[in-house]
C-alpha cells in the first residue's frame, strides 16, 4: 500500500462526527474535494478554504487536495432504520450488525480504491449512517480488501474518544 492511499483512508477516521468538507485533516492539512455538495455546504467549504489559504503568510495553510470521485450513492434508508444515527452502535444488537454488514458489503463491492474511498466518504457524511457504525464498517472493509493490504488502522480510542473517556474529561481536554 502506498503512503498516499494510507493517508487518504486514515484521515477519514479523523473527527468522524464532523462532515468532511469542513476542514483540513491530519498533519498534511488534507482537504477532501467532495462532489454533490449542497449550495450551503459548498459555500461553507469555499469560505473555509479561502480563510485557510488566504491568511497572512505566517498563518497560511497549504492544503493537500484529495479529489473524491462521484460514485453512485446506494440507498441507505434501511441502514438508518436498523441503526439510527442517534443510537449508540453495538455490533451485538442484531439490527445494528445487519446494518453494519450492509455498509461493509457496499464498500467491499467497489472495484478500485478510488471508488472505495469515494463511497466511504459519501457513507461517512450520509444522514442515514450512524457514525460509530460507519467506523466499524469502514475499518472492517479496509482490513478486508486486497488492495488495502498493509493499511495501518488508527487506535480506536483516537477515532472515538467519547467511547473511552468521560465527557467531563473530554471537555477539559478541549
């Protein structure tokens, strides 16, 4: 696995509760160029990009752009019904397991890594996919795909700190 692919996949695990278009990720300031944004999302993304790249030289951020291909989005309504975004995801709940397996299978069907990453981005920001469920499905798909061999998974406590630390401690840390 090459470093660029590792970074593109790894940065998807960063700030998973926040839409991808909202800012740079990782130490390389990776910005994802997401297709099919709403007008409001596009405006927010462009405003943020102007702020980051047009700041005074000492504060300027030069983003590393990742263009996400426009892949057809599958219907994820059943996933949202089986495990709503507002619920705590647990793979041992049968409906949650079915939903997670459905998202994983959708991701595994993609023929190449570009489409795989593109669909992962779309699922990540979908209104029907529970955030913790997405983390499970994407991590599982990354570790199962032949073209992702060698992928280094981030520590789960870094991806979902709210699952491991008391909310009071997290607020203090922030």
